[in-house]
C-alpha cells in the first residue's frame, strides 16, 4: 500500500509544479507583452531603441528584468507600424505562450 502512495504523491507534486510553472509562464508572457506594447507606443511617438535602452535604470542592468526589458524593446521594433498596441501585445503574448517551455 505504501509503495502505491509514493508514486501518487510524486504525480500530484509533479502536476502542482507543472501548474505553477505554467502560471509563472503566463505571468511572464503577460509582462513581456505589456512591456512590448508600451515600448511600441513609444516607438510610434518617435523614440529610438537607444533612447529606450538608456532610460532603463542602471540598477536593473545584469538582471533578469533587464533582459526582459531588452527583449520587449527589440520586439517593439520588429512589428509593423500599422498595428496598434493591442495587436502587438496579443501577438507577443500568443507567441510567448506557444513557445514557453
């Protein structure tokens, strides 16, 4: 009986971990999409990629957040200017979810 409980407990733990990772992935994808939308609007307003990167506070340099900001800035410059902020955010979010491990 005890040997049956161990695999069941491991399975339950694995499912909870997978669910938590998926939720974290959704949050991270949401953050990337939102930042990309914000930077896309700034791009449409005439800001350059260099200006946006220089506005990132120095305390974030070499952090995971800085890598996300840099990704969002680069993504913002990869979309056609005919799109709107919501379309950009939706495309980034959907792509992130599809490609999230």
